[in-house]
């Protein structure tokens, strides 16, 4: 492979109004103008980055497969933006490498990377109309006016705004501005698309529409995409795989279904979806756990001994009327097809249990109930 800056793995910055230091910046690492936009493989290898006393990335390892939409999910401050900025070229790791299609791009400076920026907050050039915003990167590349306008119109069509080319940003809604920003990021035929919380500033309905729109486009174009979000629903609904980050490290990277059903750590279990904690006691050297008058196998292995919390999803809590357990329904929340009960155990533990609304109708607040769990392996964590 060549190390020429114009090669597929080189990257150069497209200036943006907020500048490359904006921390909520999606970017596109672009292929050469002549290249195809088939997806690249991206690898983060042992990325470490500190800012003074803060460790932003603490040995991040992650591979994004060609054509995949991978969501980087985690709480604020866990290092998501820093990871994206490393790929865009705005940040250099203290150690570790960024590879694109196997080529080390870690030390390629930002100004030699083709990065189309989209921001969480709208970042279009206010003095340029939509068409010229989209064509901006092409102009920087000295693409002729006719060709870049043709290409910009093609992209406006792609993002569903074919008649909006002459409008200025202040004449566009937030959602439309983000579509234009997306078109701008795609104009240089990116092989990797980086989106940093691009929907956070939009209202709920627009956000849902754009979710689907981005996903459709991404699949149509086959672009490897890193999508940063702190919103688990956004991650689970859009991504092929979700990488959950915590304190500068990757906790688990899996399909949404796997992540939900088989969280690898207590952090993932509680960050993704709703989770109950029920006190239990480990038995048989940690192979089983006793709770609610049951003995259940422990999922995986644990170093813990004796007192633990068992992690259980609300839909896996079984509730039946009566029995001598001493649990009581203390509240109900109607959710449509299902109803969420709050149940208090004799020891004071409050649980959430999701039942079909039909079944829940038999268990109004005040009903004495018995809580049990299905005979399946359960996750345990240290007692809180
Ligand atoms: N340029 C910087 N200077 C100082 N601290 C920074 C800088 N960039 C990021 N950090 C810190 O590194 C941590 C990770 O930040 P960031 O990657 O932006 O997290 P996220 O995007 O997940 O919210 C945070 O504690 C943040 O304050
Ligand atoms: Mg961020």
C-alpha cells in the first residue's frame, strides 16, 4: 500500500464553522475522489490518551467491519468523541494505533485527511446555500463548478432534499440542516463515516425519521460507519453492532440482541435496558445462587462469594397473586400491551416487573404476590 496522501487511507480536513476542535463533530474519512465508497475496515488498537489527570481512552481495542454501522454507546465522558477524533485525525493517541484497511494512519495529520464534518449542533456555513455547503469539500479539491454542482445535486437528492439547493441554512429546519450536513460529509465519497451524536439536538419525531434515513443511506452506500451516541435506544435500533464504552475502555461489542440478552458485565447490563437488582446468596462455590426461595445457576463464572445482587430484566420477573412470600404490588404503570408493576419484597427491595396488561389487571396495587424467576442462568454482581 502507498503512503501517498491521496491514497485511500489518507485524510484531509474540510474546515467547518465550529472548527475541528468541536467535540461533537461527526466526520467522514474520505476515499480519493476517484475511489468507490465500499466500506473500509477500521481498527483501534490499544488506544490510550490522557488529558492531564484525565484518562480519556484507557487502551481501546475495537474493529469495525466493512459496511457495518457500529454504535459507540456510553455515558458522557467515557471517551467516545476522543475515539472518533483519533480516526478523523484531530487527536493523536499517547500510544496505540488507528488502522484503516490495515494501514496505520495514526500519524497522518488532520490536514491531510479528507474529513467532512457534521455536528450535533448545526454546523453549516451560514453564508453558503445548501448546494454550496454540500459542494464545499469538492471546491477545496478544485473540482470544477459544473461537476461539483452536479454532484451536490445528486447528494441533495440522496438525502431527500432535491429542491432545497438554493436555500440558506436559516431557511432550513434542524432536521433538514442535518441532512445537508450529512450530504456534505458524503460528498467526498467517504469510506468511513463518523457521526458524533448527530441527532441529539433534534426533536423526538425528527430524530426518529433521521435515524431511519441515516440507516437506509448507510446500507445503500455500504459505508463503514461509526455512530456515537449516549442514547441506548438509538444505538440498539440503528446499529449492526453496539460497542459499549465505560471509562475509556470497551466493555462489550455485540449485536443489539446479544447485548440485551447476554450482557457481559454488570455495567453493560444496567446501561442497556432496565435491570433489577435482587439480593441473593451464592452457593456451591459460586456456581449457583439462592434468592426468592429458588436456587438458580449463575451465568458464567464469578469471583464473588456469598452476598450478591442478581440482575434481572423486568420482563423476566414472574409475579403471581397470593402465596406466603410477603411481596406486595405497590404501583402499576400502563404501557399499552404491557403494564409495569412495582413490587416490594419483604426485605424492602423494590422491583420492576413487566406483565401483559391482561395479566396485570388481576394484580392491582395492594395485592399480596409471590415473585419468582424462570429456571435460567442469571447474572450476578457485587452487592450494592
Ligand atoms: N481536549 C481535552 N482536554 C481535556 N480533557 C479532555 C479533552 N478532550 C476530552 N477530554 C476529557 O476526556 C474524557 C472523555 O471525553 P470525550 O471523549 O469527549 O467523552 P464522550 O464523547 O464519551 O462524552 C472526558 O473526561 C473529557 O472531559
Ligand atoms: Mg462526545
